[in-house]
C-alpha cells in the first residue's frame, strides 16, 4: 500500500525574520485536539488540574534556563496558554549548559527553542506522572510585538482571557480532558 503524501504545512513565520533577535514575542500554545487538560473556568478563574500547576511552574522557570528571556504576562486557560516574553540581547560569557528538561540550549535562544523546551518538559511530566500521551497541538501561534500600544493590548487580552472564556475562539464547553 502506498502512503498518501502529507499536505505541506503553512509557515507561521515572518519571512526573513530572526526569531532569536531582541524583542517582545507573544505565543499561544494549544492543547492537542483542544482538550481541556488544564482545568475549567469557574467564576472567571481557572480551577486548575495538576497539569496546569506544573505547566505554570515550568513557565516561571524559563528564565533560569534561558537567562536572556524576561517573562511578562502569562495565563493558563483550560485548553491553551498565552504568554509574552522578551528576548534580551544575547548575553556575553558562557551560555547555560542545561535547558528545561535537561536538554542543551545550544547557542541561540529563539522563540522556537523556548517553546519547544517548554512543550517538551510539560509533555514529559504529563506522560510519566499523569499517563497523558499527547498534550500539545503540533505547532504554536506566535506574534512579534512591535510597539508599546500593541504590547499593552496583548497584556490586557491575556489578563481578561479567563473573564471572556465563553467568547474565546478556543472555547470548549465542558470539553474533553483528564
């Protein structure tokens, strides 16, 4: 039997842009099949499942593994996370030897390397501790923030996300999950 070719994935990348360059970045990472693996919203607040608690801790640990990353607004929703971070100018001196999940960081700290490490360590915990095979959608959404007004709008969006959950395009009413 012949295997059907996979359709080509559209790139979410801005052509020619260096995603390890200094700047503000906004990412959204969705759960596989939009499963509500992280909890549920009640009274405009996330009631977290154990995976959400772990995912939050991992996010907060990113700067200890990537010293050029400065975290900003972040929220965990039932089936996705939103976060903003700043990539500072590459620091002089030795690069950190260990990334999230005990993986080498390499020399470049890019949006992709940070997201990849974050997804990996959360998945490892979900698999080994909770028996969940797939946590994340295979890609993520990213946005280069190019101005203070845009940064403030995205911060507001992130902070208000739980309040507006039922209107969110990723909303799943009592969706599947743990």
